[in-house]
C-alpha cells in the first residue's frame, strides 16, 4: 500500500491513545492534538509519566524473562503502539536472535512507521498486523503467517485491555486469544488500576475531554481475573515497579497505579 493510500486514514484532529502514550514516553511520533491531551493528563496527574515509563520497564523485564529463562521464541504483541526504545522484538532478539515477533495495532500511523518497527535480526522475524484487539480472530489469522501457533507463544497485552470497555467483554477476548495458543505459552499483561484516586480522576477528565477512546482503570482483582485458567508466576499481579525489578542501590521501587503479571498456560 502506498503512503498516499494510508495517509487519509490518520485522523490528526483527535488524539489517539498510542500517540499520547508515545508523547508520555518522550517519543517523537505524535501530533499537537496528542501533546495537548497528554499535557492535560500530566497537569492533573504528574505521576502519569512515571506510570508510562515504569510500565515500559516491566515490558522489557518480562520479555527478557520470556526469551531467556522461559525459552519462548514467539511473541504476539497486541496494542504495541508506536516504536520507541526497547520494543518487544529488540529485547527478545537481543536475548535470542531467532525470536519471531508479530505486532498488532489499530492505528494506521503505526503502519506508516512499520519500517522502523520491522527492523529485526536476520535469524528471526518481525511482522505487523493492522487490526483491533476486539477482533482476536483476525489478529490470529494474520499472525499465523509469521507465527506457528502449534509452538509455545507469549501473548503480550501490555496496557491495551484498559481501552476495551466492559461492554466488549475484555475477559472473553483474552480467553479467545489464549485458547489459540498451546500449553507452554505465556500471557504477559498489565493495565492501569484504580489504586490511586488522582490517577482515576485524571483519566476521568481525559476520557471526558479528549475525544480519544476512553481508558478504563480496573481493580487489581479485575486485572488478576484476566489470568483465569493460567498459572501466575511469582510475584503474581503486582504494581509494575514490583514485578521482578532489576537490582539497584535505591531500595524498593515506588509502586504506581499500574499492575500486571506473567502467567503460564499448562
């Protein structure tokens, strides 16, 4: 598809969650409308930048574990957003160059930037699917061109299920995706949670004023329920800063209003 065919699909008059997230992470792939939406969030809740960056660090730690200790060589990363640093394929292929990674996102801007996202190792493979998490069958069908779903695969749902409202039954979506994966596969998931009233208030303002897809913070118990039917690894579902943090001289990391975990399908 040509650039000319893609460009009209990108709506620069309304903020998009992937682009706002890119702004929060200090990236460059966003528009003025996304910057303004991000600034409104940070004005109400300065800790949002910590949530964005700390959740990104958890993604890197989870992928290192999956590609290393767990021996996973296939990754399906849904809701990947725009490429920044330490994307899933970069972390996985640094550990295991033969890792195969498929990204899925519904933002056409990600497709425009696919060339940057698709640069991986020659030993492995990296591909991109433009699809919505609410259509898991389409994602699985397209991803099967790169991934062998008879082999263990890591399903990465990092910050995406909060964009799926309760009316769309997010738990059923996770179950359908995991049902397509064989035993020995893993689910890695985090999402914003309702543990910080200031964060909840900031999201309420963002949802009401931004015009973007609303984000729903959930309780730790609700986030834990996404792992039903799998075996949660230690330390369970915890604040992203507490999921197997890298050792450092600064002591216990400060928790943020974002919780997740990694689980094994047996």
